C-alpha cells in the first residue's frame, strides 16, 4: 500500500509540476480554441440566410411582364370636299369662256336658242344676217317665287358675215332702220349696247344686246328678263328687273374672248365630237364645262 501511495503521489507531483510550467500555453490554446468555435458558429449563422436567398425565387422574376397595350391609331377625319359654287363654259371654236353660278343652267347645241315664254324665240341683234347661236345661260325658274318672273338669260351668238362697222350697229328683225348703240365697258370687254322691249298678251320681254368685234367676227351677248301674267286678275307682284339684270351683268362681266389661230390655206381641220379623226362629227362647235369658284 505504501508503495502504491508513493507512486500516485509521485505521478500527481509530476502532473502539477508540468501544469505549472505549461499553464500559460494551455490557457492560450484553450482561449484560441474557444475563439475559433465562436467564429465558426457566427460564420454558420451568416451563411444560412444567404443559402435561403439563393434557393428562394425572386418575386420580380416570377411576375410575368405586362403585355404591351396597342396604341389606338386615331381614325383620320373625312375631309368634306368643297364643291365649287360656279362653273365655266368654254367654247374653243370661238375662243369664248364665261363663268356663272352652278345653280344656273347652260344650254348649247340644239337647245342654245333663247325663248321668251309665250312670245317665241328671242330675236338676234344681227337682223336678217343671223349668226350662229352658241349657248344660253338661264337663271333658275324658281329664283323669284311669287312674282311675274318667267325667264332670265344670257344668250351668246357669233356672226362672221358682218364687219367691224356693222357690228357696232344693231338691226332688229322688227325694225326698219338700224338701232343706234352706246359704247359701254362690262368687265374686261368694250361693247356697243342697245335695249329693246317686246310685249304681247300680258307677257313682256326686256333685252339688252352687247356687240364686240373679235377674231374677224361679231360677238353678241344678249341678256334678257321675261315676265308673264295669266290674266288681268293676276295679282302677282312684279319682279325686280333691276336685280335680275344685275345678276346677268355679273355673269357677262366674266366673259373672255381669246384670239383664235387662223386656219392655214389648204389645211382641213375638224373638231371631233362623238367621232374619230377618220370619221369626224363636226355638226357642233366644241364646248366644254369646267368647275371653278370665282363668281
């Protein structure tokens, strides 16, 4: 027993002696080990949220993009085309053009002759030497409602059989002597003018004739106002003739007469109206209607 106790005491002494010598190193190693454990533990705690963040899908990535909304193209408004209020009659054979309100009527060809309602055809100022009736522009019959108005017109005629001096005179069919005229200017044209009146059976026609000499021909423009009553008891008021003539003179002021190229000797020229160069139809002068907006 004594031997065992001595051995144990000796061993304990050696341990204590070793601890006394190496205690600082043991304490330092223990401290470092504890610090390392703390660092590892903190590191593990910080890595867990990062792992969770990687594994979880992002909200922005999971949301589908909004589809692009198509922008409605504005429908273009329909532009209302402005219809011209006037038209222009053009006759290339005589170089004539005249502009008139579109609501008026133009007649040419076989319908060109102006008529006094109830009195017959309007006489020309050429007398027995009749010219070619080119066209007639008429006012609407209902323009002066509830009056005795029956017609208002501008008639165009051309006579190549009279000279310049004769053109300045007027020979009415019902007059024995030539009627003296007065020089006037209407629009761009210089005219010689006379005024006549015809009447019968409560029907009356007042006309003014205008002559000008151009292109070796006498051009006649006649403006007229016709009135008519059904009987002595007809109480319709008289139309304002001054106002009617004012409208017609406004149309007359737009007349233009262009120079015509003279046909060369031996040259055969035809205007094609409803035909072909091989089989021309030349019974009527070439007439054209053009739209405009001047009057």
